[in-house]
C-alpha cells in the first residue's frame, strides 16, 4: 500500500506543479465541481474513498502506471533468468523460445479486442480482470514444474498484459484533457523507460538472491504482491465509466490472425535439440500465407457488414501509417532479440552471473530512457529524420559490437558499455517518435484503432524476431560445438539485418515526406 500511495502522492504533486500556472482559481474550482458531479452521477463515489476529483484522477493514474510498468518489466526482467530456467526445468531450445515469444505473441493479439472490450463494457472491469489473469499466471510461472507448464503460463500471462495495456491509455484519454493529458502520457513514457532500465538489474538481483533454482522463480513471484495491491486500489481509485457503444470483438479475425502467426513461428521454434534450420518444416510458411489470405478476406467481409474488424483496412490507404507499422515491426523484431542473445552469450559463453549480465545491459536501458524523454520534445521539429538518425546509431553500435567482441579479452561487458549506450540512445529516438509519426496523418477518429494495431504488429514482430534470432543462435551453438561467441555473432547479423530493414523503410518515408509534405493532423 505504501508503494502505491507514494506513487499517487508523486503524481498528484506533479500535477499540482504543472496546474499552478494554468487558469484561474474560479475556473479550476468549477472544473473540479463538474468532475465531482460526473463522478457522483456515474455512481463512482460509492466505490471510491477519495472525493477530491482532481486528486483522484492522479491517484488513478498511479494505479495505471504501476500496472503498465509491471507488464513491461516482465519483458526485460525474464531475459537474465533464461539460463537458470533452462537448467532448472531441463528446458530445450524450443522451450526457451516459447517462454519469450509466447508472451509477446499473446500480448500483441489481445491488445485490440481488449481495448474494444474496455470501451464497450467496463474499462475498470477489464483492467482488473487483466491484472488478475496476469497475477495468477505469474504465480503459475513461478510454480512451474516443467517446460510445457511455464510455456503455457507465459502465454496466459501475455494475455493478461494485453488486457491491461489498452486500458491504461484509455483511462488517460478519459481522465485528462489538454496539457494535463500530455503530462500524463509523459509520466507513462517515463514509466516505460524506468521499467526497461531496472528490469535486467532487478532480474539479476533476484536470481542472485534466490540461487539457481529459486532465483528464477522469484522473477515471477515478485508480481504477486504488486498484482494483489493493484486489485485493491483499482477498486478504490479507478472510475466507473459508463459503457460505450457495443463493438464487435471480431473473434474469427482474432483466431485467424493468431493461427497464421503461430504457423510462422512453428518452423523456427519447433525443432529437435540440435536440429539444423535447413531441416525445419518450412512448408508451414505456405500454410501461414494461406491463412493470412483467408484472414484478410474475412476482414473485408466483416467490414462490409458494418462490423469493427481486428485490422482497420482503411488505414492501409494512409501511407505514413503503413511505413510506421512496417518500421516498428522490423525494429521490434531486432530490438527485442538483442538483450536475449547478449544475455545467453554473457552467461553461457563467458560465465557471467545473472546480476553481471543485468548490469551489462544497463547502459542501453539508461540511454534509451533519456533519449526517449528528449525525443518527445523534438520529434515535431525533426520528424522522420529523428527516427532515421536513431536507426543509424543503433546499426553502427551493433556492427561495432560484432567487430569488437571477438578481439576483447576480459571485461567484455565493461568494454562494450559505450556501444550499448549508443544503441540505447538510438533506440530512444525510434520507438515513441515512430508512433507519433505513424499516426500524424491518421484521422483522429481512427487514432485509437491505429495505435492498437501499431502495438499489435510491434509485439508480433517481437515474437517472430525472437524466435528466428534464438533459433539461429542455438543452431550456431550446435554447429560450432559450443562456441558462444560465434553463435552470438551469427545471430547478431540477423538482428542487424532486421534493423537495416527498418532503416530502409524510414529512409523511403523520409524521402516521401520531403517530396510531398502533408499537414499533420
């Protein structure tokens, strides 16, 4: 309780410091009265102990920020625990890939339908259900007795995270307006940066504290007290928003999209221990292409009936959005994989502890968090050139790491720290600005659907990228008879290739914008 109260007090103080310079006391008092009236009319007062409407909004934001941070923390915190999970559960290469890719895939597929469910039914109810699912799945992950157990639990955990995340942005849209909304989204962005930064370090500390068997379980159990506290405070502080217009959740579209993505993953994930990539069932990609074709046919059919589809097909006519989605998907496919293969190389190849591996990744996370904060202030000035510059920095840093690592004797983590810092700064100039630029020509009425779909493709890109890069790492490890440095280099080449594809899309979009400038909406 003390943690959430502290976050709540901090957000209230942040709001107060910004609000003191805006408007007159009379206007602010009137706004507060209107807000209180709305709360009472919707029956929120009976379910909330706090009656000051302004204070309650920022406390509600604190609940949302902690929940969003918990979901994102679970992406980076698990990476340093992968070697311990592999040893503790006697997991093979495929199992480790599912532990990472299964979470991202389920997270991405759940985003759009969960967002619509929150809009149409009850945002607070969907948020609390997501927290409950995520918390229970975390407990199941920590209690896992087999590789299959933890793989399934991670998929369920991803579904819970996918239910929570769209409600966070939805609550910010509902509770804040104007400059306050910008400040609230800024705090959410800072939460993302902090979660990414402390994840590897916290994971390393927990593995170090609990030892080889218990340590990786603590990485999941740490979510239990946070989740239980969130359920209590969500009931107390989150408002009950009246149900909106009923929308189709497009269950057939969701299932077809998920099935096609799983078929893409299967050839790279489901291989026997030591089986070469060339002997995998690549014919499944043809089946996946067929299912994707059926999916798009279904989406057109469902749209003609006047129903909401998983993919808003009208967005395909917005050129900047198409480039933004493609760039984000390729970048996340490479970006997410970097930490995993670096962790495996450091721990399995060089004998680093989980804590040492986590500390090695800190420069990237810190650079990314700081650059993301700066990028939010300058993206309108530099536009797509900012993203292109960030991608160039990431590419230069990764190529340099590939060149330097084979020639470094001892203290590898320390000696590549400046390059990881450069990669982090570059990454900070990519993610949030790309979202802004992808949506800047989208009709505001469709911005919600566009943002949700953008995140979906980012998560699906992460799942596919992780599966492919890890498969290449394990294949290189087998073919080189355990040479982790050679396996790391081969997998890093694929990661660099994915980043370069994102860079190519960025350059094309930059040229298009300069040749045919359009006003931003």
